[in-house]
């Protein structure tokens, strides 16, 4: 289910936890993604943060096990088969299609979260400057997240 990267999981998190179950708001999911960006394994940290938001330390622990355990099992079971499956033209074409679909899922979630995050001129400016620094200068995204957090705290402090 996670072809492409762990970011495909954000589409499922948004669909289930925000749209279907209403356990989180769009902004809480956005906060969870932001928190995850400052750590290694950002999507997995996002799941831990969501578990904490929903049920405290117990929720964080259950979410962490829930996000890691299936992939360990899947790799152990399917890992040896992947090379053989990739040699098949039909299976290879199927996997290529799954990769394209996962990119579409990631683009859709990015669009929705971006609409939630870019709510005023300051947010749009921060997003634009960040995109420029990331794409043109290959700036480390962790520093951009930290800078955005500092701007947000500064804005809150001034209000």
C-alpha cells in the first residue's frame, strides 16, 4: 500500500481521520506533518504525533507500533519475491502503474494541506520563499520548518 513513499500514507490519514471519522481537523493533520518534518522518518513521527493527540502517551505508543509493524512483516515476507516479480513484464507494468497512482495521491494531499496552510499573505510568502529555497538552492527542509515555526511563534507573540 505504500508504494512511492510513506507520504502516500498521508492520503489515507486525511481521508480516514479528517474526512471520514472527524477525529482530527485539517489543521491538526497539518501540525502533525510539520512536527514530523523535523525528525528522521517524518511520516512515522507524524503517526506517533497523531496517536498522542488522540489518546496521549498510550495512543502514541499504539500508533508507533501500528505504523512500523506491518512494514516489518511485509518486508520479511515479500522482500525475497520482489526481484522475481519485477522480472515479469506484466507485474513490472502493474508496479509502475501503482507508482504513478501513489504520486497522484501525494499530489492530492499536498494540494489539500496546502490550501489549509496558506490562509493569509504571510503564509503564502513563507511558502513561496521556502519553495524557492528548496527548489533552486536545495536548502535543508529542517531549517525551513524551524524558520517557519519561529515566524509563527513571533507572530503569536506580537498579537
